[in-house]
């Protein structure tokens, strides 16, 4: 990456952020008007989907609560959008130019904090977790572009394995039932590992342990009878069930059936999602079933879910057979072994989501045990910093930003994001102009009109 040549540029905000109008007030008002319908549409779908997933017929109170929630969340997202331009123009007019930090980061800090105050406190942790997920990937990409870090093959599987091992250790201890650790993440993990592995563990003392002073008959490996004896013991261990195992039936049946159910569930989920996303093509009879549905990629989620459950349960049973007792710490090696299955579905978003969930729960435990201080407003601070990082990357270093979030910025801005004139930012040394053009071409973002929606250019 090119070293910064200078930190200040004297361009006006019209030359960079709103070239369609010379009035900052018109630019702010236009963004307010154009972002509102999109934000309203997004949160209407989110709240309606949440209502459907509750599996109950809503009453008048539920509908009223949903409508108020939609309006409040829409106000939050709209505030985050239009106040960014408001603060960017204000800071530029006060300073007489742009610093590398005032192009995107500092205005977004002010706009993000203003927005998160509007949102309901109950939804703030979820929003902070989402932007932290995307910002973590973005910061890594920025550091990698500078040569500070280097990605390793299947690194997302390592992140997933370490994070899920901590969560499943908590699950086996039974701490997830406490108010401190209670989280929907454990409901998801229960689908993979089953309720039988849930803690706290029951103390079981094996009764078939041979006395230590009892001599064992040595097995002659050179004879056929000795090999048959070893094979018989192996079958007995596989087909049998250790007294410390919490499940019913044999360990082999427990592991195989435990892997088969998530396998079929994952494949069914992928088929359902792809069908839903292609419903328009299905109605128009233009659906290419073999290309979009019936392909090997449809199996990836199912293979991940099924092999994770199979490996976790098999490893747990092997450890119980080997040590002749059950222990919550067995969840750690079992999780690390089962995380190998992540190579079937190497989604960095999933890995980072599990990591941040783990950090959130560990932080709550640390506060309860008084190992770490409770930072007032930490969720709001996290959301503000991470969102500002994403806005900065979207404007100054677009190659580092996740493509889906770049599209989101384009949509929430009323297609203004692709109309920014970012070539002057090349003075900061990040090759911003060419990088932006590459990203826009890759995402097929085209300027359909010289003016954005609600440009207010003639006012």
C-alpha cells in the first residue's frame, strides 16, 4: 500500500460528497427523503419475519408494538444515514478542508452515536454485534493490505473452533442456564450437539471397573485368537454404551443418527432458502433448477452441520470410554475436532458471529465475577466505533469492505454512494479513486442517472 503523501486536502464537500448540488442543506434533506422508504421497507420485513417466527397469531397489542418498533428502527437507520452527510459538511465548513479522518470516520462517529440513541435499548446489542462482525473483517483486510498481518488457509475454521469450544464448555457446565450466560446462541448449539450433552453433568460412578490389583490376561497378537479377541473388544466398545455417556442406546447409533439429522436439516434449509430467493423466477417459469438448486453447493451447509454433530458426539464418547468418566472439559477437544467440518461451509461471517457471541458472554461472566470492569454504554461505544470504521473503509479504502455492506451503503444513500467524486482522496495515498471504480465495476453498480433520488438540485 502506498504511504500517505499528505493528510489534508482543500476540496469542498460539493466536490466530493454531493456534486449534484452546491447547497449542503439540500444534500442533507435529499438524503433524508430518499433513505426513508428504503429503511422503512427493510425494517418492515425484519419485524414481520420476526413475528412469523414466533408461531402465534398476533393480537392488537402485538401489531401495535410491531408498528411502533418499525417506526423507531426506521428512524434509527434514517438518522444514521442523513446525519453522516450533515456532520461531514459541517466539519468541512468549520475546518476549511478534509483530513483523512474527517472524510468518513469522525462524521460517522457523530452520526452513529446520534442514531443508536434513537434505537430501542433492547436492539442495541444485536446491532453492535452485527457491525462488529463486519468491522472485524474490514480491519483485518486493512491490516493485511498494509502487510501487518497475513491470512492463513482455513483460518476461519480455527476462529470457529476456538470460539465454539468455549461456548460448548459453558454449555456442558450448565452455566448457560444462568441469567449471565443465557443467550439464543446456546439454542442453536443444542441443535448440533443435542440436549443430552447439556450440563450440569450428573455424577456417575462406573461399576464395571476392574480392580487395579487384578491381573489381566495378556493378548497374543501373533495368534488368530488374539486378533479375534481384540476385534471382539472393539465391537463391544463401539456397539455398547459407557455408563458415563448421557445418551441412550449405543455410542455408534448415537453419533450416526446425531449426524444424520443435522445433515438432512441443513440440506432442506438450503433448498428452502434458494427456492425462496428464486420465487420470482419460479413464478415466471424461468427457474434453472439444476444450476440454482440441485448442485453440490446445496450440500455444503448440510455436510457442515452433519459432520460437526457426528464428530463432536463421536469424540465425546471416545473420551468417556478412554478416561472412564465424563467431564465438561471434554467439550474443548471435541469442539476442536468437530470444527474441521467448517471446511465444508467456510463462511467468515458465521465464524466471526460465533467469536463475538463468545466474547460477549465471556465479558458478561467477567463482569459478574468482577474480573473486568463494567463500562457504561459499552454497546453504544462498540456500535459507534465499528460503524465509523465501515463508513471510513467504504469511502477511503473500499477494497477492505465486505461487498454486501458496500451495496447496503449504496442502497441506504438513495444511490448517492456511487456518485461521490473520490479521486481527490488519492492524495491520502490509498489509491481511493481506482479502488472505488474496481469495486463498482465488480458489483455492477452503474450511474443510471446524473442525479440521485430527491437530489433537490434545483432548489
